[in-house]
């Protein structure tokens, strides 16, 4: 009986962990789906094959590393996140 309840707890924990990995945004499939003002702020070195807009309006790209693949925020040349609508810049800039 104890072994069975540990399996249930383990499966429930795994489901909760995987649920946190599910994205809620769609991936733009063409440049037409992203405003031109956004493209103008994106550095040319940013790989944009897989791009999505998060619920906060900021854009993220998929970076394939040697050990893991992660979503990374798209940042402009001044390291400000690229968002639509644009975020206000900090006063100290």
C-alpha cells in the first residue's frame, strides 16, 4: 500500500512540474505578425527562428545551448527587453 501511494505522489509531482513548462503564447510564424517597431530594436545577432510574445508583451527566443534549451528574453542593444507595447526606459539611462 505504501509503495502505491508513493507512486501517486511522484506522478502528481511530475505533472505539476511539467505543467509549469507549458507556454501560453503562440509563436509568430512570419515577420508580418510582429510590429515593425519591434524588429527595428532587435539586434541582428539574435536568432529569431523561434520567437514568441509572452503574456507581459515582451518577446522571447529559443536558445539552443550545449546542455539545455531555454527561452531567453529578446533585448535591444542597450539590454532593454523588447516588448510591444514598449516599456518605459529607466530614468538613469
